């Protein structure tokens, strides 16, 4: 996703099968703002995400409980998308763990902005 492309481009590829969609963190380059955008071509709606967090997780509702949604439709996989700004996920051998620990008396400040417009 270094250049704009459709979310569906690789969502059904074999390497995506275990998670049934996107549930992946991207390490952000701190000097690039905004960090992500989502455009719906049919309506012209655009969402732009900016953050001071070091990572963004893209999640495409890969699993869904049988819930009735607000518009009386049944929840189903890939019916929604989420942009989660966060610290780097703790990985293999607990890499990046130090970035997720908050020590007593240490302030924590994070900022994420979602802007919406019609393009």
C-alpha cells in the first residue's frame, strides 16, 4: 500500500487465507502525514488518517459474530474496515515490547485524527 490501490486487490490471495482478510500492522514513517486514506469511488467519500503513533493496523472484519446490525442486516465478514493506530505490535521474541510499556508516573500522549470529506 505504498501507492493507492483497491483493498480487494490481494484480499483473496493464498497468503491471506489464514486470517481471511487484512489484519496487518504497517510501520509508519514519522515524517509522512497523513499516514493512510480510504476512498469510496461510488460516493466520492474520502477518509484521511493522521497520527503520531508508530504503526497502523488495517483490519477488514475477517470474522463476524451473528449480530443484527443497526440497519437490520446480518453482520458478515468483510462488511467493515478499521484503521487502528497504535504502538508497534509486540512480536516474535517480544520484539517492540519496550515501546508498549508505560512506567509509573510517565505520561502517555497519542493523537489520531480522522478527516472526512467528499472528493
